[in-house]
C-alpha cells in the first residue's frame, strides 16, 4: 500500500470513529424516548430528588386510587444547567407536594421528562426557559 493511501485509510477510520462518538453524544441529549406531542400533569409527593450528572431525577409518589402509591420518575436537566436558573439540591425535598407537567415516556412507563413543577402556593419550577427541545 502506498504511504498516501495508508494515511487516507487511517484518516477515514479516525473520522468514522469521531462521527460515531458524536452521534452517541447527540442521541443521549435527545427526546426520542419521550412523547413530545403530548403533555401530562400529575400531583404527588416528592420521594427523592437526585441532584446528579448528567441529569437530575425527581421521584414522585402518586396515589393510585387503590389505596397505594405508584412511583413516577422524571428526568430533568443537569445540576449546572439548573443552578444557572436558580435551582439548588434543596429545591425539592422528600415530602414536598408538587404538581408536575411532563412529556410522558413513549413506552408507557410511569414518568417522563419534567417540564414544570407547581407547588401548592402556585410557585412554578421550570426545568426549561422556553421550549425544551430548543432551550438547551
């Protein structure tokens, strides 16, 4: 193989690897698992608020009408993103009552992408400033 051909093949392999890595990173931040064509709203009690990277999580216990509760999981933005918008690791505490508007999961599991939380006093906690698919 000629030296110039070796470099062309090596460059193509490196470029392919870079494209594959970038596609994985972009897919990670997508909304493919959520039904962004509909929104649901549910009220419950905060079970846990995980202030973790790359995404925060809100776990909400919701009465199921059968005398028990179902736990819903809501993915949120990163702590860094939320801190710049006034959130802290103590914004939501276990026992807090909150109404969450969210994009549901396409597979029907309980939870989705957290959009807006509303406290009983009317205070809104927004995960995004504008459209979640354009804001970050």
